[in-house]
């Protein structure tokens, strides 16, 4: 036998029955998007590397060390497997002048790629659902995108997700805060770890995001951005808070909440759970009013979020939320292969009428076929036996209800009795 070839480390196969959870999640997301009038967008998985370098900022974890970048051997182009969704969506919207007639509310679902150390909740190919609301500058849309996450938790049956919010203000306000931050960290240089030392002048805001326990008290004592916000930024933040309050959505203001990407301003938020260990952030997002212009479009505000599907599904499992698994309505038992043309014709008609029918393929004894029928969890067996067929009929045997009797149905018109097989 040939040496087996395995999947790439940190990239997972999603097989049945797990894939049913994924489909259920995606169906739930699509219904949610329809309720909020967000439309689907699909962009390529590969983009020109400079899109991410420009869009995310050169001094970010993603661009510094997590991107799958390569040279196109045909033409030397520098390409990258998308590590996140926003930059590509904004590029597409700019490229197609999609904002010419007003704002757009968009969503995507798909794989993202980051070269990280694989562990629970952290993979090299992972999946995100995300929304981008482009062309809207007010806190009303901030509240909208946050509350649609809450609606999703509810639809999924997830109770325990906490909301953290913060405001990053505007670039000038961040400059003033940045200067104060550098002064603070410089005064305590001996307490900084190597990564923080390196970031001190390039991206001091990211030091606040450190996971190093030894630096926590230093970070706690650092100057807070909120104290540097001007009137307009505070008004925007107050507007958001008023809408969340009115909607009865609790939140925590977390002054240390800074997003991994440079392009965020004003509102940032995260949905967090304690149930997933270190990888507790299941959704993160915020406003990025400068990004459209940075990508080469006419200035337009934007806000969005990205949600890690693996983490949400893991959390659902932790909380023992089990979606209904799809089972066939009926399992077709075929004692004699000679009957197959008639069987095929009948089950095709049933399927056309909306019944899920699994055909027993490959022959075998009645006993083994019934065993398979049982294992399929179908509610009925359709028995295409010689005696029944001779009468122009098929036997319908209830498999889940011992008290229900087997009955005969005419082969002539399956559509007439199809509804008796369909799930209630
Ligand atoms: P973290 O701090 O956990 O690295 P992040 O700030 O890099 O997260 P974002 O870039 O904001 O994450 O992505 C949005 C969401 O995507 C995260 O909140 C998380 O749920 C999910 N996510 C990010 N990276 C991964 C990964 N490598 N594997 C699985 N899910 C991920
Ligand atoms: Mg990360």
C-alpha cells in the first residue's frame, strides 16, 4: 500500500456527523442575515499581499507572522491566502464602485488562513462568518451589528456570551494617548517583556493586548484612551451605549480592548465566553472609517465583525446544545435487484414530493437490509418485496413506533401518499 498522505497540520476535515452542525449553523446565520437585510458577498480566497499589508497594518500579528504568502510561480505576483475577510470585501466594494448609490450591508462565510500554533480554538485554516456595513457612520449601525450577534446567540440557543465594548476614538486622539502610553511604559522599561520592548515605539497600543501575566499590573496602570477622547467621539460612544441600554443588552466597558488590526476607530467590541479556555473570544469587530480610503476608494465609513465558527461550535458542544441531526424519512429495502427499475421510479417520485429517501444499495439479505434501515434512523422502511410488487404496491413499515402497523401503498401514484412519510 502507498504511504498515506495526511491533511496539512492545523487544517481540519469536517465530516459527517459533524458537518451537520456546520450546516445547521450556516442555515441559522443565513436566516439571521435575511432578517437584518444583509446580503451575501463572496470574494476570492487569494488576494495580492499588499492588500493585507496596507489594510491590516505592517506591525500586526497577522502581517508580521501569520500570513500564508507565496509567489505565483507563473508571473511573480505576491499573493496571500486571506487571513481575514474585511480587507477583501472592502477591496471588492471599491473595485466595483458598489457604494455609488449608498451604503451596503454585506456578510460572508468562509475559510481564513493564519500560520499560528495549532491548539484548541486556534487553527491554520479556520472559518469565519462576518458582516461589513459600509457607508454608515452613526452609532445606530454599531448597535445593529452588535445586536445581530445577540440575536444569533439566541437563535443558536447559546446563553452565556459576554459583551465587551470600548472606543478607540479618532487618530489624533490616539496619537495623544499613544504619546502618554509610550511615556508610561518607558518609565517602567524594566518590566516590559521582549515583545513589548519591540512594540514600544512601533505599536504601543498592542502592548495593552498582552497575554503575559507578569505585565498585567503595568498594563492596568497605563493611561486610558477614553480619557483622551474628544466631544464627538464621546458622543458616538454614548449614542451606542444608549441604544444597547434600551435594547437591554448588558456590556462591560473594557478600556484594554484594542483590536488586532490597525484600521479600527471609535467603536470596538468582542463577544467573550469563559468556557473555551484561552481562546474565549468568539467574535470581534469594530468601526474602520479610514479603511475604504486606505484601499483606494472614496472615503466611506464602515463597521463589521468576524466570528470564529469553530469556537462557536465548540461552545455549543460545551453547553450541550445539540442541533437536530438530519435523518431520512424512509429507507428503501430491496429484496430482489430485479425490482430496481420500479424502485427507482417510485423513490424518485417520493423525493420530488419532498421526502428524504435513502436507498439500500448493494443487495444483501432482508435481515441485513433491515439492520441498515434501523441504523439509518429513518422513520419508515419501504419494502419493495415480490408479493407487494405483484399487487402493484409497496409496504410501508414504521420503524420508530412499535404500536403502528405496516400498511400498503399504491406504486401508481407515490405523490398522493408522500406526505404521510414526511417529517412532521
Ligand atoms: P485571537 O486574539 O484569539 O488571536 P484575533 O484578534 O486574532 O483573535 P480576529 O482577527 O478578530 O481574531 O478574528 C475574529 C474571530 O475569528 C476571533 O474572535 C476568533 O473567534 C476567530 N479566530 C481568529 N483566529 C483564529 C484561529 N486561528 N482559529 C480559529 N478561530 C480564529
Ligand atoms: Mg490572533
